[in-house]
């Protein structure tokens, strides 16, 4: 009896001390970034996908169910996430500039951790490589050592996919026998191996670390180990619930998915530009391969997390799992990213904080045993805690800093081009301590996407800065998505709020798939007159919030369904 009482008392002391210190002691950070991953995960309610390792992480984490990116394409989104600044502040809407030269010498999240004594490391695709990160992944500013990129990635866009003719092609659908690939490996396998090596090297070092690991999947091409395809029999796959282009979708809003069209197996389908649909049998195969790529990536996440257990790091490491943006799988007749819809702007955001989201009873307790989905694919996990209200990826910098034991950066002033360390997001740490009180319609995610013209062009998906003529600004809250396509001057980075090219309004209670645009059911002339009467210093986000208020108020007065 005495032993039992002592054990219970000991556990109580451990739990009390752990909770008290949960956000005051410096913790390590494992920051995991997936590429092109939408919320197709079991912990986000997808009943088809097999993602047991990420779901297991979610069972010990806080899961943000409605997290939104600031621009649904790689370089702008990653730069925004890692600097805590919106694209209009980084002035990066394409892949062709480096914010420190082009906009301001902004402090990044890993740079901030480095300045606070952390050893910072980058593996795989964290920053977008190339000009957008100065061809160095922002080293030495952000990282203590040069960033690592897997050698096998150079084969990713080459003819590596065996076709029905027995020849190699640059295909979209590209399951492979890994033993037949150059080096007998693939990029994400290499990145995981390197990340494991770095974790082992830091396990006995007293210096806290920030390790960012960027996986390339499920980004196209779907060059993945062939065994993962067997998890998704084609007969169990289904088409998107809304595979047609909505009748009232403004042409400027449409994404013609040019990167998908360029793959050899898609070119053979002879699909008309821009709205020609992909044949249904091929749509099913795309969806099948995307899901298989998610499961393959999940296995790599599992390898990383189980290493935290093996190295006794689970109880001292904050784990963040995130994606740079989503990906359309046929919704609205679209594929890829490049839009403002939920399927491309909504992403997973999962945060594990030892002692806060989960209490490990004993030092070295196994928190994340590896789950081999190829051997055992049936698992059931319940998220530790969910946050349903809207958050943004610009919130991540301040939140992770605080949860790791650092002071969160201050909120940026209205004009922050000369301010090196600040964030345009919010510190979400309070959500870990307090119960959500219900939906908050005042919380809004702000996304945007550029276009070169009012109708789909071959460069509509990713126009160069000099070609941008229209910017689609989109507000998302609990009840609606509201988007305005406004005239944009790429030389001055100025938007003309009175030059409205098109609008979208989706009322999500009745239209969760954003398929029915009801923007036209209001008197826009009256609204625009009210908007132009506002003082010039009123921000675009505030203008759009007011405009939505006027818009919905007018619709209610006229009897239109809101």
C-alpha cells in the first residue's frame, strides 16, 4: 500500500512540475513540413487515408482544424510562414526574389531561435530552394550549418517512370521499385536518414536544437515506392464531390493546373485548355496516387517521431507538423494548388508540447512507437485537443517561439518594412491553456493569389511579378469565404481597391464545398461608394471586413439567402 501511495504521489509531483515548466524552460523543436498536403489525414476526419503516425502524433497534440496559408504556392507560403509576414510584406508572389534584398531584412523563425542559443538545422525542403532563399536556404542567417538536400532529388522531374510501353517517362503517376532507382533511394528516404543522423548527434548535447525537416511528398510527380499504392485499391476510390467548374466561378479565379498538364502521361490525354476535364478513370488514379504519397510521407514522419523515443527526446521536444498549402483533387474542375479555395489554403497544423498537450509519466516513456502501415493499416486515434476556430500560418512563428520557452516576437506595426523582428500573426499559446468557447466569427484568415489577366492564361498558376495585373484577396471565417479580385500594379506593389475585376462569396453553412458563388446577389455600386469614402490609411483587410458587412446586410434586406 505504501508503495502505491508513493508512486501516485511521485506521479503527481512530476505532472505538477511538468505543467508549471511547460512553457518556461527551453525545449528542442522538431519542425516538420509536408509539401502540397491538404487535410487528407485521419486526424482531420478523412476516412479513406491511412496516416497512422501523424494521427498518433495528433492524439498527443493540439490540432488546429481550420488553419489557413497566406498564398497557396510553395515559395511565397514558406517565406511567409518562416518570417511571420504576409506576402504583401515579403513582396514575394512568385519564386524570383529574396526578401532580404527585395523587401526587408526580416528575421526568420529559425534565425530567432539561433540568436537565442539554439543549434538550428534544415533538412530537405524547408525554405523554397533557389532565388527565394538566396540559393542557400537562407544560410548562414537561419541555420547553424548548411542546409541538407537529398542527392536523389535531381532525378525527380526526369524520365524515371516506367510506362506501359516499358520505357521511362516523365509522368505524373510514377510508382517505382526503390531498388531500381539511382542510389536505391528516394528524396524523402534520404532526408529522413539525414534527420535521424542529426538527431543522434544532438541527443547528448546540452545545447537546445531546432531541426526543420521538409518532406517533398505528396508534391508531384507521385514518384513513390510502389507498395504504398496497394493501400488504395482503385475500386475503393471516388471522384471529388464537385468535379465540375462552378457556373458562377469568375474566370480569373480558375487555376488551369499547367504543371499537371506538362507531365507526359497527362499530355497523352489531349485535354483542351483551360476547362477540359480529365477523364474520370484517370481522375481516380490521380486521387489514388496522391493518397498513396500521403501514406509514404506518413511513414517517414513515423520514423522521425520514433527516433525521439529511442533517443529519450520526446519529453523535451516540441513537435510541429504543418504543410505549405493544400492541393485540389478535382474539386471545382481543378488540380494542384494556385487558388483561394479551402482545398488549397486549408492545411494541417499539429503541435505537440510535452507536459502541456501530453504528459509522459516517466522519463524516456515511448510516446511515438513506429506504425508500419504496410503491415497493419487499421488504427484508431483520438486527437488530444482540437481548435476549431480559424488561425493562420503567420501565427506559427510567435506560437512556436513561446511554446519552446522563448519570448514571442512583438506584433508588427502597420508599416514594418524596416522592422527586422516582429510578426504579423498572433501568439496562439493561450489556446493551449483555455477551452475554446465556441465559434468566433471575428477570427479571419487572410489569403491571396495573383493572376496575369481576367481569363485563364498559360501563366495563370504562377505569374512572374512583372506580369501580375490582378490580385485575389480572400477572407475566410466560420461562416463565409469572401474574395475580391482587384487591380494590382507590380511596379509599386499597390492594389486599387476601386478596380474590382470580380468577386466571390460562399456561405459555408449551406455550401461547405464553395461551389455556389452568391456575390452577384447584392448592390455593389452602393458598397463601392462606401468603400471609396473611407480614409486612405484604412488597411485592405479592414476594408474587406467592412465590405462584407455591407454586402451581407444588403442581401438580408433584399431577402436573398445568406
